[in-house]
C-alpha cells in the first residue's frame, strides 16, 4: 500500500497507515484505488455548490425522462382501437 499527498508517494506498511492518514496522506492500494482519505481534506464551497446544482438539474432530468417513459409505457399497454 502507498501513502500519497501532492507529489509525495511512500510505500508503507499496515502499521504506519494511521499516522500517514493523520498527516493528510491518502492511502491507496497497488492498483491506485483510494482505500482511505487523509485527515483535513475539504472541498471548496464553489465546487460543492456546483455539485449541488448539477445534482438538482439531473434530478429534474430523471423526473422528465421517467414521465416520458411512463407515458410511452401507457400507450403500449392500451389495447388497439378497432
């Protein structure tokens, strides 16, 4: 496993993991998957706000698409007129 922070990368043992996390290092496995994030990390407010706005927009799109899907399913379920 590795401890990564900025341009620093150290190969560490399991026993050293908590110390590096307290120092703000991310712990990653050999494939690069983040196992644990370092302490003291925060997201800038502007970035957080942008994600909230994108989330609201995507929820609106989901509602519209679900309504269109339900409408289309209702048309297919109706028996044909003679």
